């Protein structure tokens, strides 16, 4: 079976990390998000993946020069201009010649969902489109779904106002689609599958949803990206594990590393303390520094204190500086 993975976004919520690397290429447990995602699809019976690319396509092609990832064949469809989710799906599926039932996944989602189970459910219901659903405490930031007694979607509401959601079941970003869905999407137009296509399919009673309690996280915000790394470290994923300190990292023996990941080529100086933090490849933590609840891609000087911060590749925290709840460099105003 074939799949389309949407990886063409700008990653604005993860700035400044995404100034230097596309969001799906950021590592979770020392392995790029896209690599973990494709591996999970492979376990579910997907043999062929098309990456729907737009922003910074080159790193993906360079990362997988053989055109495969973990035994799954990779293809690339680069949008000529941003087409939003529905437009990107249509463009990628058409470019790859997809003409039968296929899977679509948002490129910032990590889940233990059994994709084969979702496909079986889709076929058993005779659905035109099927959504993977997850229950969340606050659904207002997601596409929210109300199901009838036969798992048919009665309502699909994208990001409802707080307190107005029809349920706590949200669109978890993995879909099974029939080729007829592509015919619903105008060619070469910017259009959202969540706001336009899915509600139209629901109106025709062809949209179904499968709710599961599998592990699931949207890595698109710093706090969730950090949590995704810590979850792999803690062994909360069904198939994914990692060690805290990569073998190619350089960590002084007097440093304290607690519930944190230190990436390849990163350095941690003498007496430094790193807790609930991801120190990415090539980053540096100076001696005596204290770093907590942060993601570090740049440089933290000696005896600095950093808490709840996101430091990009060009970010530099000076010696003895105290930084809380900030991003360096600061993202440009919209």
C-alpha cells in the first residue's frame, strides 16, 4: 500500500529551530521525526511513501540518497507554491500516480497506531475517507469530530472555540482515502482538507472515524517536541527506544544529565546540569551552566542559567546570563 506524508510546512511554531532544519528532520530520540514516522508506516504494511514537499526539500533528498528509508521506497513531490493540505495531497498523489486506496499522514505526528488496523476499518465501513481519532482534554486546538453509532462522522469542526466542541475526539493526522477524494479537490489551488474536503465528505455520509488510545503526539510545538524526545527516552513508545547520551557526544564526567538527551557532536562542560532538555547535534553547554526544560541547538555559556527556552543554531547565551521563557534568536514578527 502507498502513502503520502505531508512535510511541506514552514515549521513556524518551532522557530528558531526550523531556521536551519525542516521540522520533520528534527531528531526525536536521536533519529529524525520523518524516519521514525516512515518506519511506523512500514510496520503497518506501507511499502511506498511520497513526501509532499515544499519548504526546504533538499535536506530530505540528501538524507535518503538511495530513495528508501527502512525498506520503504521514497518518492518526492515538490509543490510549485504552497497548496495547503488538500492541495498538497492531490499534487503528491497525482505526481506519484496513486489511483487506489492510500494513506495520508501529517509529517509532525508520531503515533503507535497500527495503520493496517485503520485500513481494515476503512474497508469494512465502505468509507470514502477515514480519520484516526484521539481523545484529548482540550480539543479546541484541533479538528474535532462527532461520531454516530456506526462510527460515521456527523460533524467535523476545525479548531472550535473553547467550550463549543461537539466531543473530545480530535483528528490525529492519519487518514485512509479513496481516489475519489482527489476528484473533490480543485487542481493547483490552495485548499484545506480539514476545513473544506472533510466536511463535504461528512455531508455525503462517507466520512468515518476510528478512535484509539494509542500513543500519539503532535511534535509541532516546542513543549511537545521536547516531550516526544523524553517519551522515547522513557520507553513509552511501543517500538522506539534511545539512550540519553549519544555515543558521539562529549559529556564531562562531572556533568549531571537527568531525564535529558545529548545529541551527536554536542558538548557538556564540567559541572554543568542538564535536566528535561534536548541538546541537539553540535550544541554546547558550558561548564557550570544549568539548563532545564529547554531545547538547545546553539551555545550556552559557562555558569549561565537557562529554563524553558528554545535556542536555535545561531543562538548564544553569554557567560553567567540568566534566561527564562525565551527563544534565541527571537523569531521575526509576523
